């Protein structure tokens, strides 16, 4: 934003867009900023669409391997539990 005192407001080019103003100043965007801001918003929207499409693609491919991955996670959880119990047993001088 470009801030201009209201007393100099008449020197602002006519193709600039006023964004906001107060009693003392007015704020403007130049055509360059407006065009690039529109382009940025379009790119952001396209990014969201692409991310959603890739997420759905990932879910489709992951669903083929869900059961083996689920089994592996279950086995890792059991091993983690056994290691935790072993660590506690080692600290407390347990014999079982």
C-alpha cells in the first residue's frame, strides 16, 4: 500500500485504487500490485486444488496397502510395549 496525505491526494494517478483512508491519509494500490495480487490469489487457489487432488490420490494408493501397514503398526506397538516393560524391569531390579 502506498500512503498519501489527503492534501496530496490529487497527485495520485487515476488508475490507482483507494483501499482505505483516514482523516489525514489515504492508502492506494497501484495497478501492478492489483494484478500481481490477483495472480497470487489464483496461484493459491490452484495450490489448494492440487493439494486436495494429490491427497485423494495418496489415499487411493494407500488403501491398497492398508492391511499390511496396519499389521506392521500393531506389531511395532507390541514391541514398543515389551521394550518399555523391559526398561522398567531393568530400573527396578525386577526378576520377571
